C-alpha cells in the first residue's frame, strides 16, 4: 500500500503501510515556546492552540509522515492530579483536531495516550478504570479526526492491555502500544520487568495493529529493541521513537539533549534492517532530527 494520508487506515489494511517517518518530541518544543520545565501542556490545546499547531506543523514541514497529538496527559485519571478530569474529552478532541489541521493531507495523525500515572498491579487503580479512561480518549480521538492511536511510554503490561482494550472497544481506529525500556541488561526491560517478547505477545493477543518502544534511552540503543520485537513474531509492524541521547540540565533548570541529527540519520538503516517499520524521535528530538530521518528513509525507499 503506498503512502497516502487521504486513504482511511483500518485495522485490516494497517499492516500494508510502507516504512514511515514519525515526528519528534513535543514537550521540549513546547518549552521553546514558553512552557516551564515539567509543565503539563495539554491544556494548551484550548489555551494556546496556535502554539500547539506550530509544533505539529514544524514536524510536517520537516517530512514527518506521522504526527502525534498533544494529548499524552489528557486521560481522565492523569488529569485528576491537575484538578481538571472533566476536560479529558475536550482536550483530547481538540488536540486531534489541531494535528489534523497541521497534517494538511501530508501526514497521518496518531492520537497519543500516555500512562495514567497509577499502577494497576499495585492496586492503585482497577483495569476497568483504565479501560474507561482510554475509551473516553479513543472516542475523542476519532471525533477529532485521528487516523490511529498509539498508547505510549508504557511500563506495565496490565495497564497497557487495559488501555488497548478500552480503545479497541470504543472506536474502529487501529491501535498500537509502545513501551519504555530503560532497565535490566541492555535496557531490554521496562521498569516493571516487561521485555519486548512479552510486550509483543500481549499486543498481538489483544488485537493491536503495531507495537514498539519509545523514550528511555538514545536512539542508537533502539536497534537492539527493534530486533527483539521482530524476533518475537514479525507479524506486527514495529514502532520506534528514541530520545536524542541522555538529558543534561542547564543553568536555567531546563533539560537539553545533545545528540545531533546526523546520529538519527545514521541509525535509520540499521533500524530498518532490524525490523523497525516506523521511526521517529522522542525526548529532546526536534524538527532537524526528524528531517534527517525523513531524508534518509526517502533515499532508501
């Protein structure tokens, strides 16, 4: 299937997508536009929509064929910490609409759902509550015009599976799951002890359309993770979004990442050879990093 953002993605045709370039970090780009370190910027979808739009557009202009949405923290459970759980649907729907506007027919929009902030396996929240929160976001994503959903930065199989079940039941969009591997030998485990094979098997069992890894470490470490996901089955496309190196704190209290764009372009071919299907950046990456990925992928395909 050729790359055609005008074509509706379905759970049946998703596996036929060609290798694609995804976007980069949103949080550090928001800081560049005035956000404070650690600030929850999902409320910018309604407060400063043009700033959010500018971030999304910058990635489309850089060549990203997939852009996410500014909705990582917009699930009802996570928003309780900020005293605004009732805004979950509207922040999510508006975030999807902003990215849809930025895509301009040049990119797919994948709605971002992050962790809820409570541990299912520790009894802090029930699987049913996680499902309900994810389902609410999924309905809002669909209404806002998202093409697919990515449940990202996951560490716990139980939460990830519950979120996926909620999304899959609430809409007809393809749903993927991305984990953060930053523990154990070779950073091959999540902080809750999940390895790529376990993540892959759960994603396939629940009916996800893709699976992979984001955040955790620098992009060069993701070649190994991509190969582990591929060896686990090879049926689901592999999603990869790595950080721009490890963070350092500047004198102003803001984190900065030092990996140059050339590092990203240099790792594209090894990632593809290892089985990666979607390649982008996470923390610290910016449009220059994504442009480097896009140019390299274009030269190879």
